[in-house]
């Protein structure tokens, strides 16, 4: 695939994978992206993971028309991008590998070779001329590993963004909305490091960017302001959308009934966006992304073994470790003899900043009754004021 006259796509699509990083469901597979810049000097940008070594090498040979690569840039050492570094360096004996000092440390740890006689160690502000193209290197520490370097090509105005602006899904699947899978990817994998993403966005603001090439997902060429604006909102923990997401668990169906009543009432009161997720049956990465994308959230669960239902506990820990903040939260608890779920849920989120809890907490004692109905009405009004 041609990205510009001089930049070619040489990545692969992994349809063998079922769980990315052994936890994220990827029914549409995963794109493992790699690029070639053709100039007086030829540079290959990043490796691919999986068992795609020969396919990747064949793609490089086709793109270069038999010319030997001069440079091999490694932006990120996570194995889904670095697994075939050794394959490349063995195949192209004259190539020089370029990366950050920290990346070479990781390279030695993963693959027992850091190529001391065939390498260039680069840092923030360094440049590499290829001919018409000059590459500028941008430190992107903890987006989302500490060694990450992004690369800007000043000729074709391309930002090679490492894992930034990536998404789940292979590139040869039917078109799908970028935002949903990119949000699931961002909040699952990068979301903890919002401050670091903000730092990189500030650096990128000074660049004339026409194309964004991520290591996962499609090449972005149009409406780049839209994607950058979303990343700015996500990384600053600003709600992307006004609305209410209800994340719940229910053992015997009574908590679910309360959630259904609340969701219907929210819509009647004018809330246009109401998302309902059963945590036991919905991909947790989607639930986490929804919690960050919307301005308000309701959490509803059952007191269970003097704690809360396991799916809810797992979900709340995901939010806490990713720095959930700047949101309004309503709470529904259920318990037959000693309801304590509300206290437990808010305790888990105790490390989260700027959480505005609603005045109304709904307590269900086994099943719905008139008191519960009245409390649900008050909660709905609070959330739609």
C-alpha cells in the first residue's frame, strides 16, 4: 500500500489472534503495522510480531524493489512490534538499527543482542537525513512504555506515532467506526498515562502533520483535527460525550430491573445518550472505555460474600488504576440482610479525583418496592438536571 510517493506500508494483518496482550478481545484481528521510506537511503520503520516474519520480509523486498535497507528504526520494544528484529538484522546484514538508549536495553533483555557495532542511539531532538526526507525524533516516554520514540518526516509531513492513535482490528476487515475501537484500545492500554500523552500532543502541536501512521490500525489522512481532538479529550480526562453509562451486575435479576427502570426514566427526562452494560456479559475494555467517554456513570451491584460481585470489583479496579476522574457517579446497591455494596464501591474509587457522587444512593433490599421506585426517580432527576 502506498502512503505517499516515497512511503510504503509493509505491515501484516493478524487474524490468528483472539486476545490482544492476552486480555483484550479482538474479533476483527489486529493490524501490525510497519513502513518503508524510500529515499537516497532506505529506512524500515518498526518490525511486526507474531509468526509473520517471512510475510513481512517479503513485503519489504517488494516495496524496496530489491534494494537493501540502510536503516531500521525501532520506535517501541513491545513484542507485538519487536519480535522480528533479529529476523531483520540477520537478513539485511548492512542495515544499521536506530532506537533510544532504553530500547537497546530492552532489546538485550528480550533478544539477547543490542547490536553494539550496528546501531545509532537517538534521543529527543536528534535528526536523521535520508535524502529528501529528514526524520525528527520525539521522545514519547510512557506512551505507553518508557523507551518509546515517535518520528516526524518533514518532507511528507508524516507523524509515525508508535502506539499513539492505534486501534483494535485488522486493516483488511470491513470499515468500522474508528472511535469505538480506538477508545477501547486507548483506555485499556494507554489510558493510565494521560499526562504523558498530553506532553506529546503539545510537541505535535508545533508540527505540520498531514498523515498519522500508527503501529496499529489504519493510516489517518483526513480530518486529523478530529482524531487529535479526541486524544486531547481522552488524555485530559475530559468527557467526550454528555450522557449516562450504567455499568451493573445482577445475580437474580432484581438489580437489572432497577437499572432498566432507571435507563427508561433517564430517556424520558431527555437524556439522549444512555448506555447500559452488564459487566458479566460485556467486554470489560468496552465498559472501561464507556466510563471514560461519558460524563456521568451509574454503578449498580450486589453485596456478595461481605464484598461486591466480582465483575464489578474487577471493573472498578480498572477505573481506579487508570485514574478515573472528573465525572458524576450515581450508586445503586442491593443486599438482603446487610447491604454494603455502596460503601465498598466508593471505597475502591476513593483514590480517584474529582468524583461528584449524587446525593441519592439507591438501596434495594432483595427486590424492588415503592421506596426503591421513589429513590430511582430522584436519582434520574439528579442525573438529568
